[in-house]
C-alpha cells in the first residue's frame, strides 16, 4: 500500500519511522526539508510539495494546527491529486469544528476521513507505543487499522463520527493540564509549610494517584525540569482554548478550563513560552511569592 | 499497652476493630453509644465519658472536626485524666492551625502529639489497608508505629512537625476534589458531542490516568452512583475550606481550590448535601443543561 | 456630502435617522429590506446591494460582527465601488484583530478607516445622545467628526490607531458585564439574609455607585425585567469573548472576564439566549437555589 | 446623654470628634492611649479600661474585627458595667455571624444592639459625611438616630434585624473590590494596546460609570498612588472573606468574591500588605508582565 505523510515534527517523524519499518512505502513532506531527508535516509521518498504525498492510498497528517492543515492540505490543491479511494488519517490535535469541516470537505470529494489523535509524548511515539483515539466510518477505520497498529500500544475506537475522537483527545489534554495545575497548587501549599514537593508527590503517586501521568509530571515539577520541552506551553494553551471553544459551541461552560487558560497566558507573559507545559505548575509558586 | 479511642464513626470503628484484633486492650468512647457497644461486643471496654479513654498509654482520635475535638478532648477535662507519658494520635482531618494549637496545648502537659491522618474510604479502613500520613516527634512516632501498622497498608513519614502530615492530607483531598471536578467537566464536554462519560473514562483510566482514584471515582460518576455516600459532600467542602485557610495563613492563593469551594456550595444549594462528594461532578452537567 | 450606511438594526436605524435629519443625503442598505424602507420613508435612498452604499464620501457601518462585515463589506466586492477618498466609519463592536486587518485592507485601497464604536443602548441612539469612542488618522477623523456630532452626546478621541477605540469599547463592555455579575452576586447574598435586592441597590446607587449604568441595570435586575432585550445575552458573551481574545493576543490574562464568559454560557445553556444580558445576574440566584 | 466610645482609629476618632462637637459627653477608650488623649484634649474623658466606657447610655464601637470586639467588649467584663437600658451601637464591619451572636448575648443582658456600619473613608468620617447603614429594634434605632446624624450624610434604615446592615455593608465592600479588580483588568488590557489607564478611565467615569467610587479609585489606580493607605489591602481581604463566609453559611456561592480573595492573597504574597486596597488593581498588570 502506498502511504503519504505530511508533517514530520517530533511526533510525526517517530510515527512515520514505524510505518517505514513495517515495510510500507512512504512519500513524505515537511515544511523544512531536513526532517524529510532524515526519513529519506531510512527509505522514504521525500516529495517537494504536499500534493506529492496525496498520490497514495492513505495519507497521514501530523501538522501543528487547524490553520496549518488548511494551508497545507485543504487550500493547497493537494486534494486534487488524491488517488481514488484515498483515506486521510488526521493524527493531529485539531478543533472539533475543524474536524467536522474537514471531514465534510473530503467527503464531497470521495476521500475518507479518519480522526486518529494520539496520546503520548515524542519518546512514546519513537517507541511505537502511542495510544490512538480513533473514529470514522467503519470501513475506513478497518482499512487503516493495521497501519495504526504499527505505532500503537492500543487503539481506542470512538465511533463513526471522526470529531468524537477529537473531543476525547481535547478532554484528555484538559485533564492533563488540570492535573499539572493541581500538582502546582498542592505543592505550593505544602512547601509553604516546609514539605518538599517531592515528598508530597511521593505520597500522591504512591497511593491514590499511582498513574503514569502523575508520575511523569510530578517528577518534572519537583525537579523544575521544564527545558527542553517535550510539549511547549503555548501548545497546552492551544488545546485548552480548543476545549473552551468546543464547550462554548454546545453551551458547556468549563470553568476549570478557563482558569487553566488564564494561567497559561500568565506563564507566557512571564517568559515561559519555550518551557514544557508542566511549567504551568510554577505559577502557583510565583503567585505565592515562592520558588519550586 | 492500654489504648484509648474516641470517635467511632465509619472510619474510626474500622480502625479500632483492627487494633482490637491485634490484641490490644481498648477503652472506647463515642457520642452515640451504639457504635461503642458494637466494639464492646468485640472485646473493647466502652467508657461513659471521653476522659475515661485517657486513662491509657496511647489515645487515638477520629472525631469529625476541629470544633468537635475542642469540645470532646481539649475543653472537656479529659486531658486532666491523661496517664503520664500519654501519646495522642490524631487520625482526623483537622486544620493546620488546629494541629499546631493542639500539639502545643498537649506539649505543655507533657502529652505527645502525633498527627496520623489517613487516606482511604471506610471500606479500606475496614480492610486495614489505609495509607497513614504520619508526623511528630521521632520517639513518639516510633512508639505508636506498631499500632498504626495494625491497620495500615503503608505509613508515610512526614517529619517532626505534626502539622505537616495535616498539610499533606489536605493537599491530597484537594487533589481528589480537583480530579472529580476535572472528570465532571471533561465528561460534560464529551457528552455534549455524543460521547458517553464511560467511554471517555475508559480511555483515561486505560492510559494516562490508570490510578486507583480515577478508577473508583470515574465509575461512581459514570453511573451517577452518589448514594449511599462514603464521604459526604459537606465533608469535601470542609476539607477544601481547610486547604484555603491553610493557604491564606501563609499567603498561598489556591484559585483551583476556590473554584471547587464554590462548586461544592452550589451543589449543596441544589440539595446534594447527603450525596457522596463525587456528586461534585454533576455540577458540570447541570451548568450545561445536561444530565449525566 | 454623500453618505452610505450599511446595517440598520436597532442601533443603526437610530443613528441613520439622525444623519438624515441633519440634512445629509443617505444611501442605505440592510439585509432585510424592511428597515431600509422605513428609512427611505424618511428620505434615504435604499440600495439593493452593499456596493450601492459605497458610491459615497463616507460610509457608516453598524453590522453585527466581524464575520458579517467580512461578508458584506470586505469580501462582497463593495470596496471596488468606493469613491476616491472614501472614509469608512465602523460603528460596530468588532475584534481588535479585525479592526487592524480591516484598516490595513482599506488603507491598501486608499480608503480611510475610522473606528467609532458607541456606548449606549437603542433608546440612547434614538435620542442622538450616544458616547462615541473615536480613533483614526487625524484628517479622516476631522472630516467625519461633524457627522458623528449629529448623533453624539460626546466624542472621545482615542488616538491615531483605529483599534484603540475598539479596545476601549471592549473594556467598557467588560466593565458593564462585570458590574452585572457583581450586582447579581451581591443581591443573591443579601436576599439569602432577607434583604430585598431593591433595598441593597438603593443603598449602592444612592452612595458609592451613583452612576447611570448602576441605576439602569440594578432596576432591571431588581425587577427581573429581562425581556424585551435591549442587548441580548449572546451579544454580551460575544463582547467578553472579544476581550479575552484581545487579552490573549498580547498575553494579558483576564480572569474576571473568564468567569463572566462561563456564566454567560451557563445562562444560555439554561435557555436565556433571548433575554437582556442583565439576566446574567440571575445566575447568582440560580446557583444559590434562589429566585430574584 | 452619656456616651461611651471604644476604638479610636482613623475612622473612630473622626466620628467621636463629631459627637463631641455636638455637645455630647464622651467617655473614650482606645488600646493605645495616644488617640484617647487627642480626644481628651477636645473635651472627652479618657478611661483606662473598656468597662469605663460602658457606664453610659449609649456605647459606640469602632474596633477592628470580630476577635477584637470579643476581647475588648464581650469577654472583658465590660458588659457587667453597663448602665440599665444601654444601647450598643456597632459601627464596625463585622461578620454576619458575629452580629447575630453579639446581639443575642447583649439581648440576654437587656442591652440593645444596633448595627450601624458606615460607608466612607477616614476623610469622609472627619468631614462628618458618612453613609450609615442602620438596623436594629425600632425603639433602639430611634434613640440613637440623633447621635448618628451628627456624623452622617445619610442614614439608610435596613430593618429590625441588626445583621442585615452588616450583610449590606459586606455587599458594598465586595462591590468596591470587584470594581477595583475590573478597573485593573480593563486597564491592563488597554495598556497592552497603547491606551493609557487614565484615558480609559476618563471615558468610563465620563459616561457609564460617573460614580464617586469609580472616580476616586480610578484616580488612585491610574496614578499608582497606593501609599499612604486609607484602607489597607488585608482589610479588603478580611471583608471579602466575611462575604464568602456569609455566603457559605446560607449556601450562596460567590465566585467573583472567590477570585477577589485569591488576588488579595497574591498581592500580599508580593509584599503589598501596607498598600491601599486599590493596589489590588496592580495584580492585573503584574500577571500580564506590565506595570501601571
């Protein structure tokens, strides 16, 4: 099967490498050519324009935002090059409104649309152990599922409407940001009474909160290890903003998400735009006149 | 060793039973006599007044609030009956200010004070599998540790100052309430787009949030199983209020805790005072005009 | 001078009538023709397409949103019909980003752009007593100022950059929404203790808060007179959303605006979309299980 | 008539001076004797102990907090010295719960209790132009009303239950704090776009918000004139805390008050405890990386 791949950032490169290793033929495109060359060294064909990747049976997309996908895919003429029966698999975290619009646009051209946003940071992508949230027309999902398995630890089916996978992805990232804020406020409180953040987190992750996310993030926070960033603060802000927009569109107030949004903006106003989004937790210390 | 025990609610009864089963001699007191009789049937000696329980080497306390402990222990004359060398082990979730004050008051009388608030709901207490947060003077902690082990899954030492265990306990309960709110908002968002709360929670607890607390509470929320309550809503409000008070005393703003406080009050205003505190999650549905 | 006018809702009709009465020649366009006919009866020329109104020296615009102005003005071909030296006066409450973009687009075509958002509800527009916030190139402002005076109580100059008038307009509407929320929470608190909202408001507007906005809105709230709406709830939500977006673009967190946004959404989720935005105050009563 | 007066801070001294000037005989007590001596120079009799002031027909109280009034009045033995028929007029801003408790305690001893919290800063007290919120038994209110008139611009009757005047006072101070926060956020937004706070405030106070409170506070904020403080930040925090407590006691969530509380604490954590409470507005600038 011929596969196309657009968007070779930290996440996309790791995923594409797994597709290659599984023996698939890959046409890859990336805005800056360096990442495409790296994959070409592993056997992929680097193409000059996004349209080149659409001469394929399945196209994967891991671009940064709604706006970038609009520019690179929907408004670039690339769809005119699509093979008959093409399935577009959108791995990116996009807005719910975008997912609806993109699926409709492609549907009018006979292109299948599968939403497959992933849970996991770049190291997990490199290890081929991502959790893939997947929704779309059953026959389209069935066709791409073996491809998803090449880089997934598990695949979570979420029904026929692609946008539902996006809602779940946004909800998960909201929950992560909420956890980071919680860890920050809890640790700022504890520290004011002489309890080291690491001691508090040891109790939490050793008991009620013995979950991967808590362990990973509490270690980053306790050590104030916010650089290099695996997922930068402005990306966290973006995802919370997408949750708020999705909520507003259906009249669902999300006061906790509003609070997170304000704190992300405050962190960026303090110069943290290149830090990992776990630096959101620093805000609770700053607001109380403390340091982690 | 002679042990006293005051406060035989759901938690206290379970803990006292384990002390009994481990062969200790127990003098028990409870405001309503029925719970004391149940333990008497298991071999404890029921005493008429709190002071009766203080003719002991170690007294455990699992009373409901600062105010109750003031009335039953500090202002009842009970301390006048304390044996020389008595150690008072406070299992209750009290304010940080109270812990400081109580430890000081007892210290003036030569009574040791160990803070040992516990993590776990009544079924965990009954199973003798509580996590015990423990702080106090090392020699006092060393003496009571074997007793704590009779009902603990693990003991978490948190230093010499008793109040530090209370801060950590409050931080844990704040984190639980924050998790409940997060689950509620995330599920209200998902449901507005046709994703059942249980489907969202399956993804969360199967991946990033595979923690005991998330599993227990997400099941309660998805099933809207808020009665009978293992921990009632007003108790959740109390603990968040204590976190806020502890924060204010050291100039630590806790905006997420403020949000939780408002939502607890709103839930009580809607008649949820007898529901489990996981019903906090219903608020997100109510505010969006939905039902779980 | 030939004047064009697009957008004849409650506000626009009142303003256009004053321009007419001052002897100006008006070409008017509105989506639904009825409002245009009413003005034609007063002497205006109703045109079929927006472009018809641009055969003029000055065009006033009072359309509902960024999106509508994009459709009716920027992307409709209307600008191709602009007379040389045309000045476009935007009375509408638009986003700061839109004001920047529109001014730039028009500047490229030699069209002057004056931002002149107004403070006042439809009855004030009808009375010709609006406060006009005004910013733009000095010569353009100087030319349109006599026109603004025909419907203004006062004109507030805010500098050469049009978007600054929009920021100030958004800030004023944010302050109004904040006042409504404040009145709601204060009255819900008072009522829970047996003090009627009107009694509280009498003290407030008789002392510290003896301002037009407090008097107008407290009367609406105390009487629960939310219909007919002079300014509907979703428009209030829109303006708060624009404040938040303007804040985010320059890294200014606005936590109070976030709270207002959540409460507007909650009100709409409870079916209040056709009520006046003063109905925001009902939320505080609803959340406390009370009625105004 | 013999009058007693306890509590001679900035507010109390100004009020007591007006009572003296109206020809009343005054026994005054203050913790630090200097303020009492100043009034003695004007003709008052300085007494050594609070009880000395209770040998009177009416006692005015302007002490700092519930705790201080407990210590100085309720638990000092002073009430034992009360003349038959004494009326206690509490000018202080106290909690609703305290007002209820104090009125009940005094009622048991045959002492009348009138709540008369005032609106106005020290300069207004010195000018004898305070707004007095007044509630209590009609006959008691009637007797003290001539005394109140000696320092009041207006007296606002609020019914027979003293605590209602306290609720209204708290609601007014909540509304002031809310206004300060609003001015801060609005100005931080405007400044990020190049609009000076003073220019924004000129529009606001010249139009919708032409009220004394807006004029006074916007001038302080625009000029960053936070010292010397007429009303210190921690006092503002205290009053918001009392509003929240009153709300919680009757199940009224006050999310805007919660937000204010967090911001007051944050300001204190940044060292602003000696600034005027209008410095709350600085927080919006600080959070956005700006300065006023």
